[in-house]
C-alpha cells in the first residue's frame, strides 16, 4: 500500500515492522516478512541517513527505531496506521479464501 510512496517494498516492510513492533534489528524485520536481509539492511541505512530512523548498538546488534524528533514522523505514523490496518484486513481475507478453498477439496 505504501510501496509507491516510500519507493520500494523493502521500505514499506521496514516502516510497517517498526510501526508494529517498535525497536528492531534488521534480522528480525527480515524474519517477520520472510525476506532477504540485505535489502532490509540497505533500507534501514537509507532511512537512518535521512534521519527518519535512529539506531543504537546493543551487544553485536544494531537496533533501529523512529526518530521522534523528526517533523515528519508523526504524520508518517498516521499513514502507517492506515496501511497496517489495511494489511491486517487483507491477511484475514486471504485466510478466509484459503479456508474456503480447502473445504471445497
């Protein structure tokens, strides 16, 4: 839903994962979406360079979170809220379709 606005699917995944879960490391985001780690890492770095995200190192992991001081974060979170709700609705529809098609077998 936000892919067109954010530029690519990895950007959308990063933002939605952080919106839903709060502070995360790149591997956790890749696991959530069952996707490759490299595009997630690159997107996190881009967002941090743009100052949308901040990070901190804990042990050997770099944890990312929203930069609450950035003026665009509040409106961005509003958009993410809408996209997140839409994503959940779509998942429910897909599950219902799968259940119906399994019953027909």
